[in-house]
């Protein structure tokens, strides 16, 4: 049982009373009392009992939502903690002695290969220039899954740690940071650039030589709250809810990739790989006025989604010779291709699907070297370019801002990618294990192909 005492301090409430919430986050109950702190014995002015859920039910008319019952470090410092409270509830006398505040919150921490646990961890406190975000949802990313399955995040030095870098939420503590207000609904840009290396000097912050990532080198979003530099939060436009903002991150990866390609309206496009980023790319290239869009993916559920996202032709590369199909329907190939698989076969399909002088943008993350034919480029004068994440540093709002505008204007539909929303407590079973079906497990090498066993999941959003 976790008892948390939260205070609404005098000055924010009718004079001479203090509102106190005693919250048991495990049982999800709270007691709310309004007391007159000058007379302990008969101090209870009003008392009510309620349930802490996703914001206490409105019908109770309570001021006690999960948002404002969670009191934050800066506010606590202004509260006297040596308080004796006598609360009578259901004929029992509770004596609650608060002589020290132990801030704690829930976080899902990674302990190593396929081992993720829900822990009580210290409440994060913002450093200079940082804010605290109360997490609404955090998406499970392919990179987190790879870390979970193949121990690729395995760095014994900083285990256990909290993963999660795709998150939306509300700023609840601004510390000494300027430029962002408490209560602002935001999405996190998880990449922190050093602003000191030659890449940063040239404004290529996504290529920073000393990049750190929230959710990798520092605690991430599979937690109730997370800290971030104020410059790494991007406020949400009207109409984009915090829970959906988590999906802005994979869209930002896709949009940055699109900006690396010489796409012109009317161009035929192939997107190879129908994970969240591939599906986002299909929507984005459609919105940018692409001509015929070919999509290729192994999983049936995702191919069905590719149609919904705007692909004209959706192919299973195990059943169809996709190169022959594309070449026969276009002038020798597509103008622009994207590899979003990070697999040898996906890379080769992407490059070879382009017409002579065509271009391939490489977005997928490979786990090792692969085989390809350099003559694909030389003899047909093709080109290829990699794409790394999205802008950050002083430009942290650029890619995310553009994506959020597309969300707000309905140019793209991020909800199409969201296949499940789960509680933090279920992150291992209903999150990682659900995504980590046999196909992912068997394909530890980038040359292996997924088998037929498949999960229908695309993007799972985790709510603390
Ligand atoms: Zn991600
Ligand atoms: Zn740098």
C-alpha cells in the first residue's frame, strides 16, 4: 500500500482551510478532507471518499483528479511536513503521521534480456533548465523491443533503467526552466544534442556526435513522470490529445526520411516494410501528393492497414515478385523507394524497385552488414541516402511541429497505427511479449525473414 498525502496549500483555497488528500495509489482510493489547520481536534470541515481512476469521476464533483493530487517537489517544499492528522473514516481511527516525504512513482524498468519489472522509483526532480512531464501515454518502439529481446540495450553499468521515448503528456513542474508553463500539453523530443560538436555547429543536431536519448541514456517514459530539458518539449496544437501525441515520434522519423528524399508530386513510390514508420510514411507520401504508392510487408494485419493508410498496391514479398510487379506497372520502376525494414531483403527490394536514376531513402536500422550489389547504383545511376531520426537541439520543434500540424489538420490519421492501449502494469505481458511474437524472436539476424506467426499489433501505447 502506498499512502500519499497531497496538500492544497492555503492561498490556493478559501482562506484558513487546507485540502488534504490521502491517496492509496495501489487500491486507487483516496480520502479528501478539508481541514482548518488552526484547530486539529475538530478540524475536519468536509470529508469524502473516492476512487482514483483516470481522473476521478466527474459525477463526484470532486476537485481531486489524479492530475492535481500528485503534488510535485517544488510545491512540497512550501508545505510543512510535520503534520498530525486524525481522520475518522468508517468508524475507525486512522492516525497518519507525516514526518517525512518519500516521493515515489511507478516505472517499468529494464533489467536485462526479456526482464522488465514494475518498480517504485524516486520521483524525478528537474535539473536547471528541465521540466517534469506527467506521462499520458508512451509508445513501445521497435528499438525498445529489440533491446528487450536481444539485450541490445544491455549496458550493465546503468541497469536497471526506464525505457520509453515516444511520449505525450502534461508539463507539471517547470523548476527554474523558462519558456514553458505548467499545464502545457506536450510531446517529447527525446534526443538531446550537445550543441557543441561540429554537427551541432552546422545545425545537424540529429547527427550530434554526443547525442543522448531520453529512454536510453537517461530515464524514459514507461513511468508516471519523466524529466526533460525544456527545449525538448513541443506543445500540442488544438485537437491533438496527449495520449495520441506519443505517435508523433514514429511520424517524425518518417517525415524526416521524406525530407531526405527528392520526392515530387506525382512520383511513384515504394515503401518496403509496414511497421509503424512504414505505415506513417505511406500516409505522409500520400499527403505530399505522391502518385501510385506500393507498400510491401510480411504481416497480414499490417498489409490491411497499409490500404487504410493510402497505399494503392499492397504486396506480400513472399507471394509476389514485387520487383516484376512494380516494373510492369511503372516506367521501369518507382521514382522513390524507402526501406523501413532494416533487413537485407527489404534493402534490396527497395533499391531494385526504383527506375534508372531513381532514389532510395534508407530508414530501417540494420543489426549488421548485409549483401547488396553496388552495380544497382552504378549501372542505373541510382542514388541512396540514409535518414537519421529527426531534428532536435534548438530545432527540436521542427519535425515534431510539422507532424503535429498534420495531425491537427487531419492530413494524416495517427490513430490508424494505434492497435492497443494498455496499463503500465501490463507492459511486459500485453506489451513486449505481445509484440515479440515468434517471428521477431526467430529473426535475430537481419538476414532472417519473419515467419508466418504474427501479432496484429502495430503501435501499443502504455498508460502509467
Ligand atoms: Zn521510437
Ligand atoms: Zn553535438
